[in-house]
C-alpha cells in the first residue's frame, strides 16, 4: 500500500491514536503478572480548582469569630438543625460531607487544617501553577512534582498507564520526563472512525508500523494497549460492595481510576480535578453552590472508597486546593481569595480520625492579611506521603529547595507494615 503514515492518519481522522504520539510520551506496555508495578501505594491526587472554602468544609465551629465574620454563610453548630457533623469537639464537617464521617471514624480519613502554599499569590493561575510544580515562587522549575516523583523512582514499571491524568488536558503536576496519559475516557481509548472500517484501518496501521525501530515499537505497544482495554470491556465494569457512582465528571473519573486499579495494569499515580470553587458570590452555607460541590466531592470519594475497600491498603488519596477563602464573607454573600486552607487524606495507610495541623485561630492578630494563616506547608504533607507510602526517599528531587520540616504522623510507614507472607506459598504440613 503506497501511503505514508502521516497521510494515512490525516485521512483517517484517528484522533485517539495521533493524540498519543505527543512529545514526552514513550509508552511501554507490560500487562503480564510479572510486569513492574508501584513500589508503594497508588497515589490519587485530587485538585480542587478555584480555591475551596476550607472554613466551610471543615468548620472550626468552636471559634466564636467564625460565626461573627460569616453571618449568612456560617455552618450551624452540631447541636443545631442542619449543623456541622462533629469531628472532635472543635471541628465539624459541612453536613453534606456526612458520607465521609464513617471513613473518618474508621481511621482512614484525616484532614490537615491551616495548610497550603507559602507563596503569597492570591491569583488562581499563579497559585495552581506553583503548587503543581511543587516549588512555590520558583519559575525555573518547569516540571511537576508528581512527574519528578515518578522519574526519581528506580521503577521497572513499563506500563503506558503508569501515570494518568483524567481529563482532556494533562495536569501540570504530571508534566515532565515520565510518560503520562491524558485520559478523558477509558471507553474512548480506541481507534475512532467508521465502525465498518475499523478492522481494516487497524490492520493497515499495524502494517505501516511494522519494523524494529522506535516509532514502530511505539505503534505496536499502543495497539497492545487498545487490545487489552478492549478485552477488559470497560463498558461492563461493575463496582463492588454496592458502590454507586454519581453521573457527573468527577465520579465518572474516579470510577475509571478504580477500574484501572482493579485491572492491575501498572497504575502508580492518577490526577483528577474538581472545578468550580471560586465562590465570590452566593456561596451559600448549608445549601448553595459550595454545598453542591462538597456533595459531589463526598459522593465521589465515598463511592471510590466503598468500591475499592479491599485495595485501600495500597491506595492513598490526597486532595488540595490552590488557596483558601477569606475569613469574612463579602457583600455578595460569598468569599474572596484567601490563603490558608484544608487538605484531605484517605486510605488504609492514613492515621485518620483526626484533624491535624497547628491551628492559628481566627483572632484578628492571627490572620494573614485577613485570611487564615498557613502553619503547615502542603509540601510537608506530600513529602510524608511520598516517603512513607510511595517509598521514595528522594524528597530533594521531588521538592527542590524545600527545607523539610518534621512530619506530622499523617500516614503509616508502608515499609514497616510490609507483609512478606503474601508472597509465600501456601504449604500445609
């Protein structure tokens, strides 16, 4: 057949395939049982884009000034109708986050309050950019912290699904020298075009990519990935333990991450976003825009935890936002850009059932330009996860120029809890 690869792809309109051959993508498929996988936990990184109001998510209801500064949007005390779900006598969850309370009580969910990036920017773009680079204020660092973590590991994991960003655009935290897929849909990870012509198209492409060069190898491996996911039949995935995922993009993304984990094809890190937290106006309190987003977050996390409860010993979930909201509500019954916020951690390896952090209080003199002060650098939280759960001790590579501070004891040391017996044969005497 006298046709070039470029012209064939152009004429065929195979966007799924051409999108995979982008700079930096060097997929290596290894689907066998002996394929390299993560040395430690699988990390799920959730970015709450738009600056979540952490003070209305994990509520410091025992602070008198909390209610004084938020006369219309404050969450009532736990003993009041539609009040916060009490956690420890001082903090409480927004009532729509109640599905997470059982996970918290089980000890698999924790929060770190007054946490965030030390960079003073209140700009969404700048703050998100710095946070995902893992080097606040340093524009010379061009790669993402999650990509640096993966590249610094001596891994034998050759799967093209080692790092996945759910969505049409790859998250900046995964930008770097490692191979990462921007995956909008598992079901969409296939050749597209006229259904009656797909077989002929695939045979022709496989012929075009025949050979032993680098590009030919890439093409062959991509087709192996297509074949594997087709055999996995993603449309027929059934969540376990009665888990039910909502029909929205966030829950759908978590469901597909769950499917990749259960398929055991080498996933080490996944990034997923939940947008819309920029609540300058009509934020609401118990009900409203903020409550709707929190409900979406809680439903997704609860379904994911229920679905993968048998695998949570090897999964750590962390959620963060670029900065918090101001303590005092504005004239539009919303909150403007702030500073300190709250982070969430979930997994069997989490020392949960606690709200961590050095709480600075909401007294006027304790605030940072009217905002909740940051007493825990978000890199301290991530560093502890990277070292203890992901088993990567190269913290200076993951977070350059960060003077490490003592860990908070957020997670258990996975190495210390390693059970070698799972690899021994079952011998009966």
